[in-house]
């Protein structure tokens, strides 16, 4: 995911796609609350616009079953 | 055609009836046993998520795959047993075709089990394209093919059975519209309160399942072609639409097939007839379109979907299920009220199914709203909603029918202590299982994760305890069914 850092207080457009199979792109806040999501699909780019109202370390979790590594698809997003 | 002719029952020879009863019992026993095994699989998954059971991620996802496919298959074969038992009383159905579908189903089950436990296929029962073909070495193309071929074979068997349903209904009623009660609804024929509800419901199930299974066959064939000719790449969004149309229709149709048990058995237990009327026909007519039109609510997070499809799905979702639910729930209340009904286990289960179906609508409607779906989609809210429907709506209809056939319908047996223990263990366990799933989803816990983060483990442990109660209740039900069903006479 690039970039891994975005700014709070302004809309961020996530362009979400998938190179192999279907995935889900779920944004979780620091309390592990799901705040926004879209699907990630081969051949399509989903545009998800979200405005973070505070800085912090957010998590991106896969929300569509994608195979045996589904539950390890976690990455971090820093909001400044 | 006179009213009497339309309502009278079909006569079969004694040998045909004996054979038919064995066939129905085979469907029930096979289906309920699969349900029990799938509940054990569900319990194992919840225990693994709750860190009480150690299983590898690969096995977890294989269990998850068999759980999904197994429950849908068991729901289809058992509900078809219920539906066929009653429908054959009004239209002349073929025992041979019924058995043919059963054995085709078993063949498909063998293929699916082989693909999962021999071929290590773990691509989930929804086989979301192109996952079956891209496993990163976890399973072979052959395993994925066996799984999809198994589903395809099962679908073909059901299509053959529905052809027999269609032939028999047309032979008796002349048109599907007449069988659905539309000629009465639109005033072309006088209202016949004795027009069988089983025929109305079966006609609806026949129409939607034919469409749903045909869509499933198309997507399965495209998936199979892609496995061996990867240069053939169908559009992922088109495949997703076809898969969810197929899956949504097929699983929903099981409850519409099984509700026939409510229409047929509550009148026996209360001594009051179930009268069909214009609102009843209108509700079943509406649900034909609603069941087929709402599936895009599974695709609300797929932003390339046309806006009109998503809006239509959301609007239909608010009302989907309600028409039939209202006429059935209201009818059930009216037929039971001050009837002096004997609360056998069968009657209790059939009445419980009305609650499960009615209450199960609420989480379904919530999740179909775009604003809610944004944070509930693909969380454990989703299994929460369908476990509510299946455990408290569908299964009580199926088990209630099994109790009817096992003796309560004929000998008017009173519930034994073990039946009551089974009923309450199942009721509490099923309600808790569903509520823990819903609470987990409301707390953002994703579905289909083999390993849960530490913050989520408490929910999974509560779910494990709940699932244990479901298994206990089901074990008691199954034991009773296995002891009493094989030798039971056909209730008069």
C-alpha cells in the first residue's frame, strides 16, 4: 500500500484493486473499530474516499476470504 | 376444472407409498446427520478462534469450506424431502426421479468431500472466482475442479427433480400461474380456500430455484473452463453476481420449501384448516421476484456495481421475506390461538420457526442498508444473521417435521424429558450462537478468520459454549430421529 502515511482532516482517496484474487480493504481505528471498507477485485479499481478526523496508527485488514493467508493480511496506515 | 378436483388428493398404490416414505426418511436422516456433522465443524472453528482448540489455518479453512457447502447441501436435501412429502399428495410425482436426485446428491457430496479432505481444497463454499484457480500451491486445479464439479452435479440433480415438479404441477393445474393462485388473485377464478398451500409454495420454489441453479451452473462451468484454460478469464464482477444470485436464491428457497410443514402440520395439531386466500397468493407471487431481486445487497461494497442495482436491492431487502412471513406468521398465530393445541415437540418447533424467521429478518434488513453495511459487511454480523435464520427458522421446521414423521403425528406421543432437554438446549444454544455472532460483528470482528486477534478471543469462547449447546440439542434430536424414524408408519 503506498503511501503508508496520510493526513487527517482532509479527504483521502484510496484506489483499491487486486492483482490475484478478491480481497477486502477494511480500515480499522486504534480501538479495532471498522470505520470504512471496500472490495478489492481483479480488473477493477474501487475508489474509497475517507476523511480521518484524528491522527493515529490505523490498521488495514483483509475483509474478503482470499485463501489460507487471509487472516495474516494486516498492514498499518499512519495518519498524521 | 371444479374446485373439488383442484383440491382432492392423489391416490398412489401401497407399494408406491411405502417406497416414498422410505425415500423421505432417507432424505431426512441423511440431511439431519450432515447438519449435526456441520455443527461439530462449526463448534471446532469457534473453539479454534477462541484458542481452546489448536488446528492449522489450512485445516481451519478446509473445515470452513465443508461447513458452508455441507449446511447449504443439507438444507437443500432435507427441505426437499419435506416439500416432496407434501407436494406428492396434490400432484403425481415420480419416486424414481426423487431417488435419482438423492443419489446424484450423494455422488456430488463424495466429490466435494474428496476435494476438501484429500485434495486440500479450502476456497470456501462460495468459490469466489478466481480463488479456486489461484491457491498459491495450497490445492491443485484437480481439487478445485472436483469441488466445483460436485456442486454442478448436485445442481443438475435438483434441476431434474424440478422438471418433475413442473411436469406434475402443469399436468394438474395447467399453468404455473394457476398453481400459484394467480387466477384466483386476479379474479379469473373464484377464491378456493382449499387450494393447497403446498402447491403455491412449491411453485414459487420451483421457479426461483430453477433460475438460481441455472445461474450456478453457468458460473461453475465458467470456473471449470478457467481452471484448465487459464486464458479464458471471465469478468470477476460478473462471476460474483452470478455466484451470489445462485447462493442467495438457493439458501432462501430452502426456508420457503420447509414452511410447507407449518401449513400442513399446524392444522393437524390444532384441528383447524389452513385457508389460502388472496393475501396469501399475493405474498407468494411477490416473493418470487423479491427473492431473485435482492441478491445485490451482497455487493454493496463493490463500487463498480450499477447504482440502480444497489438501490433496488436495498429497497427490496427492506420488504424481502416480509409478505410471506406476515401471512404465515399471522396465519400461524390465528390457527393456534385458543385452539387447545397439544404442545408436542413438533408443534413447539414449528411455532419456534415462526419466531426465528420473523426475528431473523431484523439483522438481515439492517445489514442490507448501505450506511450499516459499510461497517458490518463481511464481519461476523453476516453469519449472525444467517445462523439466526437457519438455526431458529429453518432447522426447527425440518426437525419439527422429523418429529411428526417419527411418531408425534401418528401416535400423538407426548414429549419425553429427553425431548424437552433437547429442545431447550437447542433453543438457548441457537439463540446464543446467533447473538454472539451479531455482537462480534457489531464489534467489527471480521468473518472467516482462522486466527483471532487477542481482543476478539472472548467473543469466540462465548460462541464456543453456545455452539456446544446447539450440538447437544441436535445430538438428542438426531438420536431420537434415528431410533424412531426408520420403523415409523406414515401418519394418517
